[in-house]
């Protein structure tokens, strides 16, 4: 009966299985092998620097170099660490007998033999990659071979520390980078990718170095050429000064998703987006100012907001809850409000009134301060939200996080309302919860809860620790 199903339906069913189950199914019949083989090899990881994975990776590279039917299924390749073999192989004698050098040469040969078969490869990830012991010309040859793959559109570089060249890559749609020495090659990648739509960049904060300008990302583009960036993330030791705003905005006319968590963002940036009518659907910021709030109030239709406030005064929170959030109530799906100390941005009656207008919310993350929790009995703000869960039929994740409110003491500054939040959550009781409430995952700072029947009273539901 199973084999009578249409091939596409059978493939969709098999795609829901674990990787181990897919591997086992490959051995059961010719039909299931043809269905599961592309699923098994859809994503491949190479980690040559680990003892337990070395032989398996080498065998797979050898198979890909001689069998086109394996490489053609690989759409995502993840490379962890350098191309060096593990030091556990042969130890000291392996090193002095020159076998290690021959092993590295063998790795290079197998990589260069396998890469041409990856004709379906779309996404390439490097995590903690560095040149290692392989000579520079060999690494460059491997990178060049990878860059020539016809369908490659995503390059993701994580935990980068230097000693690697990515300058041959071109024609990318998506670039993601996390690490140091970003400007050694990212501007070239951007210039060589005219169809780039997604750019996600994160560089660590270094107090010893002056922050670099975001504009440097586009420094190698020819004059008059502009990208069509749709999704942009910039994080870390970067600044966006007022003088750079007119040039930056020319690359952002198609932007709909922005995550900008950097050292400084000029208010002129938000004014420029407003003037150019660039209206963002997804906004994530950690610097709140009047220009940003004016921009967010100027349009409707946003899908997600993440606002992280650190040093901002409470003055802007009233505008956000009363004016901005209602403007986007018909479309907002995700809301993250994360103040560090500013009580005005915390959950209270006015913010609850605004939240109730957002019927499509799937994710809510808010912070709660002690003053709000001091209200007793059922008027407590957390209990009021839990009693009104039916107002958000699409809600799948609700997070109540504590805010550490400084209290002057003769000894120290203290108080964290986490214990109070957890007491309120576990004390909540309800009957006949909606299906969406039963699917809801409720999270505090360090505990995840889900509604389930009360042990002693089956008709009553309460929140229990998922991991208990």
C-alpha cells in the first residue's frame, strides 16, 4: 500500500523522518532508496579535524569523486574547522615521518575531486574555518573550485579569525558573516554579487579599536552602482554617521527587514527612510530615539518589532504603546520588547490594552517589573494575560522575563522579580482552554511551561514545567 502512493507524497512523508530513519529506509527497497537518498544527502557536514568523523568524511569525499549520483543531491554543505586531519592520527611518529603532510595532500586531492560533482549545491557554510597546515595555494584552489559551482547562492562564514580567502566567490544572493577582519573581503563579495538581496554581518566589539563605518561594506562598488538589499543585519563595532546616510540609503530602496545593533545610528538614517518611503516589515534595534519612533508611527503593516532599550528614558514608551503599536496591530506577528532598566517599556495595563489589539501575534516577549507584580490577586497583569489567551488565537510562544530594578540599599542594589513571575504562572488555573492555549509554550527567565491537566483535578488545567 505504501508503494502505491505518488512519489511526491512518499517523499514528503519520508522528509518528516529523522536522519537515522531515512538512512535505514535506504536499505529496505529500491523504491525507498530512490526516495530517501536525496533527503539523506541534502545537507552534508565535513569535519576533517575530529577523530571520530575523519574517516567517514574521507570516505564520503572519495565516493563523491567517483559517483556523480551522491554529489548531485547535496544542496547544503557545512565545513567545520580547517581541512587538517586530527592530530590523534599517528601522533608524533606520524608527524616526523612526513605522513601528516601526505595525509593533508590526500585531503586536498579528494576535495578537489569531489567538488565538481556538487552541481546542486546552493548553500555553503564555513564555521571556524582557517587555513591550518594546508598551503595557501591548495586552499585557494579549493575555494576557487567551490566558487565555480553554478547554483551556489548563499555563503555563510561563522567564527572567522583570519587566514582564509573568499575573494573568488561571486554572484551570491545571500552573504552572512560573523567574526573578525570583516573588511578584508566582505566589500569585495558585495561588489561581486550584483543580485545580492540578503546581507547579515556581525563583528565583535573591541574597546581598543575605533568602530568602522557601515558604509565601508559598499566601498568597492563602482560609482553609480547600488545593491538591491532586502534583508540587512549589521551588528557589533560599527557606526552609521549622518554624513554616510545619503549613500547608504541608495542601497536600501528594496529593504523590508532590518536588524541594526551597532555602536551608533544617526537619527538622520530614520528620517531618510521616512523621506524615501522605505517602510520596514521587520525592525530590530537597540537604540531608541525620537526619529525612530516618528518613523515607526508614519506607516502601518509591520510584521515584527524587536526593541531593546538600555539607556533610553521612558518618554518614548508612551508613544510606542499608544500610537505606534495600534498602527501595526492588523499585521504584527512577533513582538519583542526588552528593556534593561526602563520600567515604562515593561508590561502594564496600557501595554496590555495595546497588545489586545494585535490579534495575529504568534510570539510575545515582554519584561515585567516588581511594581507591576505587587498588585495582588487576579488583577495581576500576568494573570490577566493568561485569562485572556483566547484573544490571541495564533499565539505559540509567550515569554515573561524579569527586569532587574535597582533598589538603593545600605549594602547593595538588588531584587529580581523572577520568583514572583514563576509563582503567578504556576498558580494559574483554568478550565476548557482553547486549542491554541494548549499548544502555547510559556517561558520565564529559565523555565519553560505548558498547559496540562491538574493532577488532582482533571477538569482543571495549570502550567507545568516541560522538563520536570
